[in-house]
């Protein structure tokens, strides 16, 4: 059993079922922060089975509808720790001059969308414990992953 814990400044990426979060500028910044923090502590291949995810999101001083739903944050984190979905990767190859594609290619190889950073496939997540905390001056979150490589 491997345990990985890391803190990330800001809010987590939010997944919107209708559109890929990988192609949105705001979500890209959040994905880069998530993937960078995870990559810094993973120290080996991504988790592959029996994964338990614990997330605590400190949303700042206010908590409104605009902050985001807990479930969209959780989905954004799970998907953000895997390689991007094939549809987005295909889009990147077909649109090499798109601004967002260039932005991703400016990032370190280890966190680019075609790489799994901490989770090989989120279908292997068997337990999720999550919560929001209101009150801190700034938004931040903590992720703990436990599982097998």
C-alpha cells in the first residue's frame, strides 16, 4: 500500500460534463497546479488498483454557488491525475497552433496531458472521502491517495 499526500494552492479543477476541462484556460491553470503538486511527491509510477481518495477543499472566506460543487471538484481531481481523455489529446494533435495547446507544451514533460501523474485509471478508485471547509483567507486543498502500484 502506497500513501501519497499533497497540498495545492487555489481551487481544484472543475469538470463540466459537456466540455473538456483540459481545453479551458482557467481549468488549465488549476490542472497544472494539481499535476505539479502530485508529481512532486509521487516518486514512482501512478497508482493502479484499490485506490482510496481523500480530499479536503478549503474554499476561502466565502462559499457561494459560483465557488463550485463538491462533485465537480472531485471529478476534476480524479480526471486531472490521470492522462487526459483521448478526445482532448486528438484535438491537441489536430490543432497544434491553438493557444491552449501551446500553453500545455510549455509545461514540464511529466505533467503534460498525455501522462498519468498519480492515478492510472480512476475506475480503480474504490473509496472517496471529501469535504469543503469555509473560513481560510485563501483557497487551497489537500489530496491523499492510497493504493497499489
